[in-house]
């Protein structure tokens, strides 16, 4: 299967690059939200930004829900192979089949057992976060409760910190018990302030919650979505230009992918 080959081929590269990607400040950085099988969105992102010399960070959840999960994931992985320092795919909860089961999982459930295990093992080496010198951190879900930024490198798969990073939701209040979705850890403003201060994060860019407010916490938390899977609004990416002074997530430009 071509997708399995594409995934296993880049495992050594993923292991070398580690769990925390350090983005260069000299290049434009494009953050891409969940694509969920929307291969047309990924094609448009790559056509628009890859040749421009940008660094492209897919924030996870490339599979399930959409029409062409296999094609979408293969496109991202093969582009990663060909442009190893220009394209990154972070681990979302839908890439984490080797660590935890979830539903819906239509893409995974269509695979035979051996293919599913091989692909899940390969994707378990994906990075968890990407950091930019301007004080921007990108993850799929929420901020992990770790002592310092470098500790993301050693987050254990399946741990509480891993669940926060790949599954975590953000809420507008600290009453997370009332507002969280069953099975998904939920965090509020106090968690955001404490964790972002500890990690030196001025702006967090993430995806995972298609109906979350675009900006939270004095505009320091940005949620973007780049798939048509939910019909949650325009497919958008967040663009960080070189030499921009970041005070909040509004210093990144939101651009629509028609």
C-alpha cells in the first residue's frame, strides 16, 4: 500500500527531528488546521505556500471524517519526505491510533489489521509541538503541564501531558467539568496563563475544536480549521511573517483557502 510505504519511509527522519520542532525565524511560517481527509485543502496550501519558501506546519488530524483520508495523509507525508525541513505534521488525536482508540475512526476501521498496526506505529513518531522564536507555540490540542519547553521532547506517549497536547480542549471559563466533552481533558483561562508563562508562550496556535472561538484568553490562543469536514466556516490558515513582533495571536495573519 503506497500510504504505508510513505509513512514507514520517513520514520528515521521523524526520529531525528524529535517531538519538538524548532522553527526558523527567517522564513514565513504557515500553520494549517485539521484537514480531516480534505485533500483539496492540503493541495491548495502546498501549491500556495511551498514554492514561496515557507515552513508549513500541519497541526494534526489529517485523517477520518473526510472523503480522502488516505490520499490526504499520503500527500502530506510524501511532501514531507521531499521537503524535510519545510513541511511538518504534528500528532493529532486521529494520528494516535497506536496509543488510544477513538471514534469516529472511519479511515482506520477500513484498513486491515496489519496495515493499521504498521501505519499507527509509524505515525507514533510524529512531533507533538513546534516552537517559533517569536514566542509562538503550535500544538494540536492544549498546552501540556510541563516544567519547561524542552520537556516536550520527552513527553511519554499516553501520559497526562500527551493527552493534553493531542486531546486537550480550551474553554472560556475555568468550570471545565461542566463544559468539557466526555473523555477529552478540558482546560480554562487559569491553566492557560500558568502553562503559557512557564513555557514562554506569547501565542498558541492550535486546531482540534472546530466550533471553538477563534481567539481566546486576551487573543493569545488561536484555533484554526482547514477542512470542510464539519462545515464550520471558511478553511483558513494562520501565517506568521518573518520579523513580526508577536504580542498576541492577532499578530498572525488569517488567510482563507478557497
